[in-house]
């Protein structure tokens, strides 16, 4: 859902030569140019597909969410995205207590790691309107020892529109914002530390002796996914394979005949134009649809091989999986910032090869990452691509740029990537959001707020909000949303608060 604007700027739509096999190129009639498209971005995407053919779901998501020319997060006002007047409401928007408890968790983890007196960095990827960070900073203001240890606040945000909203909330309307070598900079209104915006997490510094606390709330669900389906081996009596493939420059003959597969193969699910809408111009037909690639693509040959969880499903014909390589990259980045690139360091010693300038030089693990999103606890996500508009579920391929597109987060995949990224971390969770918030004391905090509520309407809003966050029946937020923590490796001696551990003072 939220925060896809933090994604890196949109990439060019491309399609590998082997994506679709065709014996003759499709012809498009004149209605393609004259039809009324649902959005300008729909026409742009259709024109690209007319030339290159179907595109991966990942490319479609990246364009509809972050394209500078009509992307959902990069071209819409924040009020039309978040909140009751937008398309969806996030946990921080429902109740201030959510951000306050995340702040309390951060302070508890800081205390457990020895109360570092300096070098604490607060980082949030995809901060939306800035509501979560604002509630956290307001909480930190009451803990002087912690707030005095904070040296900077970093926000990974690609949307200029959202950056302005965040600046007003966190720094004040009158605060100046200046451009820097890596992004933009202003000053926090709660305590005198810089607020620094970058468009890509790779622009943030890796420094020895720093303690980063990283937050990702409804961030991973909007990162692009690839979807694959396992197909059985081709029967011996199948007709000969076509000897021509469609490429971006037109049909090309193959030098060698394609051979039938004798083992199960992954085929990527692609986004393609719907002929009924584009060719026949039938009213009400969707402009885009999913189709299975007729041959292997580079992605289908490589991506499902990155984890034994995916490889185990390959032999089961009809199995489908959703994989987000970009999510794994972020999780590994979080881990290296916390635990250091220990694997690379040991490898460098064995091979006498010096580490590159981009490799973290951290020797003492510190900090933590808290990932909050909806997704699966242990299973691989399937068929989870969804669209949200005006608080209702809609077809995810409809009205590109006007619909929020997201998919379930594979938390086990994130854990795998974090552990592979650094020997210096361990992963806890995921736990259900309702359980996490209850352990963190949401009921006690709500009692405090209710005692100070000015009127019955305010009390009703508070009660409705916190119960919505923790309710677990019928697929409510307290159940479908999960929380995962990445913390320094400690040999199993300590579990973080909310994941089976207590506060260490």
C-alpha cells in the first residue's frame, strides 16, 4: 500500500527477447490510437507494450506507482492518497498510539544495547505523510538521554510532493529546506537535529560507530514483485516449437530450433494488452490483463532459484509464487547497516582482496530495524496482487496511476535476505500486530488518553482506533499486519521487547 513513492525513480520498460514466442507479429487496428484510455499513463504503457510486447508485473508496478509522468505516489497530492479522504488509512493515521509505541520500542532497544550517548541515526523508508516519524519524535522528546544521542533523521522518499508534506509536519512550515549533494535537508522542530531526505537508501552513509534505527511501515508491500507458475514438461507429441521470436525490433528467426523441456519449468506471469479492449474496443473490458509467458525469461530462469523455498515448488506443476528481489535487497541493506558486512570482511581476509568503498566497515553491531506490513508469516505469497481506490478493492491493473497497487510481503524471504546479508544480525518474528501492540502496552496508553479526553466524541474516536489496530477476528488489522525485527546478533541471550523479551535497564 503506502509509501511506494520511496521507490527509486521509474525504470525504462523493457522486455527480454525470449518473453513471448510468436509466429507472426500482432496487428493493431486504428482504434488503438483513437480509443479513450482510462488514464494518460495507461496510454503510455499501452504504447510501450505495442512495441515491446508484454512486460513483467514488476515493471508495471514500478511505472504505475512511481512514474514521474502520472505515477500514483509521484503525481498525486498526499490528501488523495492517505487518510479518510484518500484511498486508504494506515495504522499511524488511525491512532497516535501506534507511533508512540514504536517510539517506546526504539528506546527500549536502545537501552538494551547499552544506551549509546551519540551516533544514533533514525531512518525511515517511505515515510508517507510523516505521521509515524512525527509521533515517534514527539515521544522521544520526553526521553532526554535518548533524544540527545540522535545525530540525524533520514527519510528515504522519492516523491517531491510527499517530501513537502513531511517537511511541514516534522520541521514546521517556516523552516527552510535546502538542496544537498545527496538530497535535501532541514531541521527537526522537536530537537535540534537535521532532517535529511534522499531518494534511494544507497545514498545514506555507512559509518563505523553509528547506531541506525530503521523503520519500514507499509513499505515492502508496494515494492515490485515477479510472479511465476510452474509448468510440466512438454509432451513428446507436442508440435514443433515456433522458429521465430518477437523482439523489440521485430520478429527474428532462431538459428537453432527450440527444444521441448523435459523437466518442470517456471514461466513468468506478464502484463499484456487485452485484445477485446484494444483491438475490438469493447466497452467495459479491462485494458490490461495477465498472461503466462510461453517461454522462459531471464527472470524465470534466475529469480526462483534464489531460495530453496521456491525451488522446492518447481516440481509441482501449477504452483505459483510471488517474489520481490527488490525487497530482499532492502532487507540485506538494513542488516548490513546494523550488523556490518561481516561475510564480505571474512572473505576479503581469505582472498587478500580489499573491501570496496561501498562496503560497510562496521565492526560492532548496533541499532535495529522494525518492519511493519501485511503479509504471510511462513508461506510464499500467491495471487496477492491487489488494487485499492477510495477504500475499496479494485482490479490492480485498472486505471494506472490512479489505483494503489500492492502485494503481500514474504516475511520469511526478508529474514533470509537479512541473515544472508550480515553475520552480525539476528531476526525475530514476524508476530501479529495485535500481539505486538498489546505487549507494548497499547491498552494502558489508551486509558491515559481516555482519561484526558475532552468529550465523548473524542473518547469514541480513541476507542475505535486502538481496537481497530489490535482486533484479530475476521482478518482484521491486528491479525493480517505483522511486525519483524532485525537486531544485532547476541547468541540467543536476549530477545527484543514485543518478541518474547523484556526491557533491560
